[in-house]
C-alpha cells in the first residue's frame, strides 16, 4: 500500500495518499504482530498446510486489500471492493467500473499491483506447493498414485522442508519476474506509451490480469510496436519451461521440444490463418477493403487477440475490429471463449484447462486413431510420452469433466440470481478461466459486471478463486486420504 500512497503524493492526490498510507501503517502493525506471535512455530501439515494457506489467502486477503479502495473511491461498498480485489488477486481482471475515469490513478495502480503480486504468488506456489503435490497440471507428467515422492520439476529434493522450498523459489522467481516487468515497462514507454499506463500494462501482461487504466490495449498509444512487445512477453504464459526447466534437461532443447509452447503457438497460428482463409474463400466478406495494409492489420489483429485470450490476459488488439470484418464472422467472441477455456501453460499465471492437459488428450486421440488402422502397433517416443498418452490423458479428461461441471454449476447459480443463459455462460467461463475481459467481447453485446446483483458478484468471486486454484486442489483438500500421515 506504500506504493500507491507514494504515487498519490507525487500526483498530489492527497485523499488517496492518506488512505493508502494509513492502510499501510495499520496492516503493517497487524502483520508484524502476527509474525512475532508465530515466529519459530513449525507448520503441522507441511505442503498440505501451505495449500490451505493459499486457499485462505485468496478468500480473506482481498478483504484487507479492499479497505483502502472503499475509502479512496467514494460510494464504493465493501462487497464491491472485495469483488475488485478478488478479481485482481486471482489475475482475472474483471471490474465493476466500466469507465476508467471513475477511479483515481492511484487506485488503478493499486489494482494493477495487486494483480501483479497475485501472478507472482501463483508462479511461486505452482512450483513450491502444487508441483510436489502433483496438482496444477503436473499430474499429467507423473504416474497416478505416485503421491508426493516425485517432483520432476523441483531442483530441491522432495524431502526438503516446505519453508526451504518456498524460500528457494522466492529467491529465484522474484528477480526474474520483476526484471521482465521492468524490461517491458521500458519498452512500452519507448514505444510512446505514457509511463504510468506502460507500468500498469507491463504488470498486467506479466500477471495476465488484463488490468488497464485506459480500458485496454485497444486505447494504448504504443501502437503496433507496443502490441508486438506484449505478444513477445505473453510467451511466458504459454509454458513454464520458458523460465524454469527440469534437472538435467538441455536448455537448448527446451523451446524446440516443449509440447506446451509448440501446441499453443500451433493453435494460435492455425486460428489466425483460419480467419484470413474465410476472406480468401469469400465467405460473406463482401465490401471489405482488400489492400495489403488491411490484410496485414487483420492478420496481426487476429494473431494478437487470439494469443492474448489463450493466455487469459484478455487484451484486444487495435486491429481486432479489422480482423472481424475481414473474416466475416458474426460471432467471433465464441472462438475467444473456447480459447480462454483452453488456457495457457502449467505453472504460469494463465488460467483455463491448461495446454498440457489438452495436449495429452490430443496425443491420446491421435494414438487411438492409429490403433484403429494398426491394432497391434507399438508407439515410440519413450516412457514419458506413453505416460502422457495413457495416465496423463486419463487424469486430463477427469479434470476436463470437472471443469465442464464447474461451468454448469456456476451457470445454474448465476441463473438462480436472475442472470440470463447466454450471459451466465460467458460470465462462468470468464470467472473459471480467470479472463475478466471476456465479458466484453465474448457475448453478442458487452456485459457489464456493475449490473449484476450482490449474490451474482459473490458467486463469480468464488468462481474466480476456484478457477485460480483449480478444482483438483480444492477436491484434494476435502479428501481424508490427503491428510493421513
């Protein structure tokens, strides 16, 4: 809270400065007391206890984060501010304020900072907590029933203390995360963006929160050059191997052999070509400008927007309108809904089902089709590929079914609060995939979160938490076998 307080002092917004500074003093003292009271205590449940702590953080910490916003923005209720903070902390990016000018600049910085820290938390927690517990997508690589003994991506032994694992990953990831954000901030500023907006967008890109003080990249002054920089940094949300790797793995082969990165970029490329192909084959695109510049703008607008929604950042390219008219699609938002459901890479800030699970289902389907032609054939590619095709595909299918049931459950709850069917479907996918801007482009008409009832906001907030931690982690906490020593 000291960061937006300092910013408010610089821009002479003394009301916001006092609110955030007093919040800093209050919660610093409370945190200090809690730290002193718990100093030296050894956690009882190890990694399982950290998983419970992670769930509690997403539920209760936004209440603390919301209090300065209630005081800084006149007329804001605690429930609305809590919704905003849950949305930011889970990197969803949904907002109740349709007009960015309704919020002071320091509050915009606060939302972006909370989203940035939420993304950093998931980066660290995925490797330090979810990986050794075979959750968060890592179960696809590992044998079902392997327990917590295998930790393929940990450079610390599986028997290490949870606090030691956490400290090691914090020391490794915080400088990298902050350094990449700083690099993108400088790049966007050089491209012509206002430094404050560039900082918020840089934090939103690295956390894939989609939070913007100007309403999105569409209104950015950085232009196509800024979008190209953002697209380059969104690659980090396609695969965790872009910033960490397995022990003993050749770093030169990470990019070329990484299934998530190759599969994600292939999907983005194929869908971008499909949008262009509709115009080439004259599928309802009469009257559209056929100049080379329009074609290039349509190609880039489709590529960037598809990549952005697959990584659940939810930024809309300035050329997306051109791409829609070029392709002639009447409902392009449905394609973006499907991309948000697929999501990005395992152990990244992206949400959704995750590319690795979809890849496992794809390889399993490919193998089954081969066996229809050659029933006695033996597939190669090693033990890891066989495990992904068999056990990995099975657990991926189970998660896919749980995700689909979760969408249906959230839709039913939203419908019970008075939300229409189509709106409930888009909002459910938006919350569970942590892609807040999907509400604006996913339906035929933009959906305003501000028009929802209080009960609908509560349902969506818990759906965001469920989508951020994933249903398998919640189910694991409810399993008695999980807690037996």
